[in-house]
């Protein structure tokens, strides 16, 4: 009886090992992530921003470069300086938290969400922006680095077939967002929006469109009216994105093993 129990336990252990080997997603990366907080609390500004920092990467120069990049993207320094130096005495607050939506040896995708409020403003906007990092090169990735932005790619978001995953899951179509709910309605306008995605202006203004990675899908967020939620997110399964990816970019290896070859 004891022998039979031992055999059953042994077989279950083997099955568990096989199951883990087939699990989706990359192996756990060697580096870790710590949470840091940037805060200002004075008469002009009330700011609290949580952001990640990389530790134990094994390459100190690259780790410092990535951490500087994360901090510069998490904290809108130019905006805060303008607000702190303006002539009126209105108070501005900004609170953000982060979520790592994908983490591997080659790619880190971070989403920042929260809200802001300017004194006497009619409403408090919902804030969202993202940051994607090539962990091998230590550089920021833009939507135009990752996919081929053309008419077909833009039209994928301008049809009734794709629906929002946030803030109103499945209720708002791409057609409504990119055609009905914007003053720039043409296909060329959407292409321009995607080409400018993730790109800060020289003055430090945030773009309205971002991209991000999840285990199951590639996401794009774009700004919309406050009545809808201030931003809308769409996600496309990787299998449906395959013909648009820039396959020369090695960060796609996490989802397409032949990428970068």
C-alpha cells in the first residue's frame, strides 16, 4: 500500500514538472523590482508618484540607465516646474501608481494610472501613461519601433470589430473612439496619432496615445473625452497582431520565438 502511494506521489510530481514546463510566458527574470515614491507637498503642489526601480540586474551601468529612464518617465518634471512657477496661486495635485504588465529578461512594460486635479478645475482627470523598455539595450520603446504603422494597422482600430477593455469593457468601439469621438477623424489622423505614440514633446507634454504588453495581448491606450473616461484602451491578441509586428525587433521574442533573427 505504501509503495503504491509512493508511486502515485512520484507520478504527480512528474506531471507537475511537465505542466510547469509548458506554462505560458518567459522564465522569471534575474532582476528584481523595488517600489520608490516621489512626493511633493507644498502650497503649490501635492504630488505622490509610485514608480519601479530595477535592482540586481548584474550590469550596474545598464541598471542605472534604465532606472533614470523610468524616473524621468514617471515624474513629469517639466510640467511640475511650470506649475510651481506660474503666477497664480492655484494648487495642483497628481497621484500615480504603477503596474508591471509584462516583465522578462528582454522587455519591461509599465503602466502608470491615477488622477490629477487643478484647483477650480471642473473635474479631476483620470491619468494613464505607459513605458516599455528594451531591457537588453536599456532604451525606451515606441509604438513605431514595435509595429508597422500603416493604413491596415490604423483601420484595425477604426472598425466596429474591436472594443475597449477599459474603462467601459466591451462597450465602446474603435470607430466611436477614432472617428466619432474626436475632432481629427480621418485615417491619416489616426496614423499620425500612432506615429506620435509614447513620444514626449520638447516642452514635456505627454502624448495622448501609448502602447503596452500583457501576457495575452498588445494594448493601445488613447485619450478620449472626460465623459467617457479620459482614456480608452484596446487590446489585440498577439496572434492577430503577427502580420504587423516589426519582426526585426528582438523584444518580440517573448511572444514570437523567431523574432529578431
